[in-house]
C-alpha cells in the first residue's frame, strides 16, 4: 500500500488533495484517521490510501506504526521560502543535525530516488502543459521531519499563499505525485547517487536528473556539510531505496574549509565519489 498524506494545517496540501479527488478515482471508505475520511484508489494494481492529518506533516513521526503495510509515503505539502519564488519541488525528509522541524536528530528517511526523479520529470511536463511558466521545478535537499524507515518524499507547492491557492499548480503536483506512484517499484535495480554540495535548491543536480545523467537519493547542501561524518554518509547510503555505489560532489558548491573533512568521511565510509 502507498500512503498519500495531506494536512488540515496546510492550505496547499488541501488544494492538492482537492485536485486528487477531482481527477482520480478515489473512493471514500468507512474508515477514518484522526477523524478524517480515508480515500482509496487502485493505481496500476497498487492500493493507494489518501489520508488527512490534523497536525503538520513534518510531525507525523508515528505514521508507519499506524499503517504498517506502507511501501511508500508521499506527502503533498506547501513549500515556504523567503524569496517567495513560485516553486514546484520534491525531496525526501530527514535531519543531518538537530530535529528543529520534526523528525529525529541526525536521522534521515528512506529516499525513493527513482520515484523522486519521476516526480521531477512529471512536474516539468505539467509545468509546460498547464502553462505554469513562472514556476521553477527543482529538487530540494534532504531536510525537516519526519524521519521514517520507509521510502518517503514530499511533493511541494510554493512558496507563498498566492501559489498555495493556485489550482493549476496544485493540479501539477497532484498529477506528478500520481505519476510517480503509478511507476513505483520496490525494490528497484536502478542505481542512485548521493549528492553533496551546492545550495538547498541544487540546480545542477536537478538538471542532471532531468537529463537522465543521474538519479539522486539524499542530497546534502553546502550548509549541512559540517555536520557530515562517515556514519551519516553510511546512513544516507543505507537509507536509499536503490543501491548507491557513488557520491556526486558539487565541488564548487562546497566551502574550502569543509572539503578535507568531507573527503575523509567519504573515504572512511568506503563510498567512491566524482566531482561534478
């Protein structure tokens, strides 16, 4: 079973949920979760349950315990940024340091790399199809909670209330999430890479994924590199659904003073790397 998760605390999430219910064959079940109806659909012979939380999605740390048959969790969510730039994005959750916004300290979720790449490509497609030309499509680096031991991703609409209420953009997110769900397979024989360096919105990694050069699982931004040791490298590799034989380093996007420690951590973890 694949779990689609909306939140009553999130305007964008509710608008994306509305598009899902409008455009896909979800049936309302007699079951509820947190007093909200559960909807279910069959997508490419996969059961998909759509639930709604009464809490912020980043706080849903106990979700797998409530739904033990879950193969993947897909949060539909708002994205917020100070720039206010219209954005359609995807990332896996988790914390490289303290758990300031949900999840567990120094604990990441399992990254469904191929599913995230599928979302990224679908967002690009629907951006064009729905004339959302003022929106950026991008990967975000791993950040915030929850920290789940099942494949988990956030598909997000941002970055201000104006975009959160944009029905066309919400439709693009809904279609993109369902595209990834329809093609999801676990386990997958497709290899992935660990991305390290650059900004929170790594355009180089995004472009590489869109071109089919690489499929990224966890992505560690420049600001988080000082927190990274061999154990965190190993955790990022082990908590990727696909095998990770390699790291790609955005070499110019890593501070000079952080490079020696990072290379030492990669060597201790036994993970080869390429500078890109």
